[in-house]
C-alpha cells in the first residue's frame, strides 16, 4: 500500500510544479529545482491541512460502479 501514497505524491508534484521534466542537465543544476518543488508541495499540503481543505474525490472504476448500482 505505500506505493499508492508515493504515486499520489508524484502525481501532485507533476501537476502542481511541472517537475516531470527539467530544463537543465546534471545534478548540480537540477537538485535545487527538485528541492524547491518538494518544498512547494509541503507548503501546499500544510496550507490544505491548516485550512481543513477536503481531499479530492478518488476516481471510481467502471467495475466498482457496477457493484455500487442498486
């Protein structure tokens, strides 16, 4: 189950900060960008926690929707 949390974090980082690709090559140039992106995600999550922002709805698969149908 830990993978689901990691995948969610990566997805949020890509959507919010655009960290999927970097414009530089080499660790000395890309590392500060990754650190800033991680800091931004932490600040976004802290703000959501402090303001009690509800979590987004999880997508329901087609099969699960069939099981939920009366």
